[in-house]
C-alpha cells in the first residue's frame, strides 16, 4: 500500500541535502500556487528564477503537448529540428556563433570551463590552465563547478579539489591584476552574483577585466544562468554593459520551467573541439528545445523586457513602505527582477526567519545568503499579484520584527 504523500515522507526517503518548506505545492497558474490543502500562495520565488513566465503558461503547455506527440528523445547520435531552431534564435540575438545544449546550469558551466582550458592549452601552451573566480560566486554543484564557485562551504569535504583555481574579491580590479598572468586560462564571473547576495558588477570592473583578458589571451566567461533570459531587463545582462564575453552560459529561465541549458561561444573558440571531446545524453532533446523556443520568443519581446523595470519599481516602492514602518532593510540590490533586499545589521543572519514567516502568510520568497532576501518572480507577474503578495509579506515582516 502506498504511503501517504506528506512533507514527513520527504524526511524519510529523500537524501537529506535540502530543507524544503513544510507545505507541498501541487498546482500553479501564473504567479499563484496551491498546496495539498488547497491553500493559495503568491509566488515571488519563481523556482529560483526559473519560472520566468509563471506557472503553466498556456503557450508553453500547447508547445509541450504538441512536441510530446512527435519526438521526445533521439540522443546526440542524431540532431533534431527544435534544437537547431533554438540554437538559431540564440545565435541571432547574441554575440555567439555556436551553441552547446545541456540540462542544467552546472552542466553548461562544466562545459564552459572544459572548453576554456581545452582552447587555451591547445592554442597557447599546456600550462595555461588557471581559472580566476570570485568570492561568493556560485557556478553549480558538479565537483569542477563547485570548486570554481567562491563559497568553500559547498566544495569542502569531498577530497582533493580540481587544481589551478584562484578566488579573489568581486568588483576589485586590482585583485584581478594581481593574479592575472600568462598561465591564466579564463576569468569566470556572474554579472550579477545570484547566490552570493545579488551584487552587481560595476561597468568599470567589467571593462577592466575584459581588457586584462585580451592582454593575457585569457577567455572571459559570463555565467548568466540566473541573471540571463530577461531577468534583468535585457535578453542577457552583458548587453547592458557593452562588454562581450567569449563564452556565456544560460539555463534556468531558458526553458520556462523545463530543464535545459546552453553554452554559447564563438567560431574561433569552438574550432578546437571535435567529435567525442565533450557530450551529454539528454542535452538538446526535442521536448526541452521546443519549449525553449516558445519561452525564448515570449521573453525576448519588447512587452516582457520593457515590463521588467516597471515591476521592479513596484516591488521597491512596496518594500520601501514596509521599511518605513519596520526599519528592516539596508539597501536594494541586483538588477530588474533579480531583486535583493539586504537586511539591516540588527537582522543579520535572519534571512531564513523571514522566509519561514512569509510561507505562514502564504507568500513564497528566497534568500541569497544569510543577510539578503531575494525576489525572483515571473517576469510577467501582474501588478495585482505584486501588491497582494507584498501585503502578505508585510505581515510576515511584522511577525519577525515583533517576535
């Protein structure tokens, strides 16, 4: 007899690497979610910036149903039409000439780091393998990507780490200069650090890093897994800086909720690769790419992209109203609807308390470290849903402050 499906069952049968909320979502539409007890929540978390078009977008459902009756999977032994169509869209609207599809941000970053080392060791010399990364960065959970990421708590305890990876302070050009040399393979960064507190790169910093990479024949890799695909108000965040990377990774919102990722690069860099050097079983599968095509077309529209800043302004306006009353926020971070609210020092290390209280008042939010609350809602969330959700969130803040 099947066990009752409950939150307690999670603690019994799932590997204990997560600590999910006490309710179980069972259905969603737009920016609203309902749990097993038919309680309604406003979703400001967006699946950690994945559900860029909310839940169960009608056009995505239609596309998925149509593709599900055609072709699901053929492997990389064959290509397929949806994969080629999505690759064309990405190339047409970015700097890229070549695309590699995978299934997650970590896989896209793994491919990017492998490509960078393969390229520089083939093109220049076999010791050009140093990767420069930044404290508080996050690039995935494979052993290579978690080692490149700048948070040791995620990579410690698993034995010897991949070598020749250097971590330095973010937005500090002098620190980059101090470690950059002829052995440098790549500089890897998020234009807006996602898990690291929603710190945005400064234009001066990115311009300087680009120049240093050019000087030392190193590649500039932008991890736009979280900040890409319309999240900050442009298709990709690099387009706001007028800085062109050599490699870019994209995932999360790329499939509107369906797992897919992509690594983008140029013809020159990709020329070192050949059949068998890298691969993936599911990457570029027809189901994911068909949904990705539809999500891409909706997100990459003036209506959606231009609406991001308008929605951010509404969020910040309502956060300011809450702050006037409760004095909990120090500053607002990030770009567009990758929005962070840093807590005042008196509330440091209590971000999770706010998350827990928010769920009690039926609103879903995130944190980005212990001191920053994170909001990554649907890019097309309605003004009504924002206001209703923030009204609920205000009650959660009041509970934490008065606890």
